């Protein structure tokens, strides 16, 4: 039995997962950095939105072109130059939701053999469409856990401030 239906469902649920994890986060909690070089909840949300836009292009390249080349990005440069620290989290969450939904609609309509098509990532090498779907499903899940950890660190920080 194919793993594709379950994988597509995990991929589809990614934006809902991030919406759930960020529910109630506001003010200074959105911009709390749990450590040097660590991203805030706002920055992670912006990163996920931008990566989903990029993913839309990469999925389409692999579906339509023969072995396209996909350059790696410099995520810290994106965070800095695209000013993740001041962007509206509501816009990032909406972009993630909308693009994830559109990408899912495209993917679910494809014949299963299409998921064997490949592209070449400049750092990861040859990657199939199926592997890309898996990677981007896991990418959001990993960042959801990261957001939960940042929010927990924020609560701990606030509790120490209140006690001290």
C-alpha cells in the first residue's frame, strides 16, 4: 500500500498545525528569542510562509520540467533581508495557509507515478517529488515543535522575571 495518501494528509494539515501552535501568542511573546542566533515565533512563521511560496515553484518545476535544478537558499539572509522580525505574523500565517492549500490541491490531483519525478537540489542532490512532499511535511512539523519550545522558554523567562 502506498504511503502517499497519508503523506499528503500530513502535508495538508501543516498550516493548521502552525495556526494551532501560535494560537494566543501575541506581543513580546512573538519576538522572544530563546538564545543567541535562535529565531522567534514571528520569524519562524515568516520563514514557513516564504518557504511555502518557494515550495510552490519547486513542486511545479519537478512536475513540469525534466530534472530541474533547485538552488539552496540562505535562510538567515532571507530572515534578515526580508525583515522577518517586523513582518505581520497574521500575513505569514495566511500566506502559509493559502499556499499550502493550493499546493495540496495540485498534488492530490496528480497520478501517483508523477511523485517519482525528480529534480536536483544544489545541497541535497537528486530528490523526488515524493521526497519533497515528505521533507516539507516534516519541515512544518519540526518548526511547530520549535515554536512550542520557544513559547515554553518565553513562559519560563516571564516566570523568572516575576519571581526575581
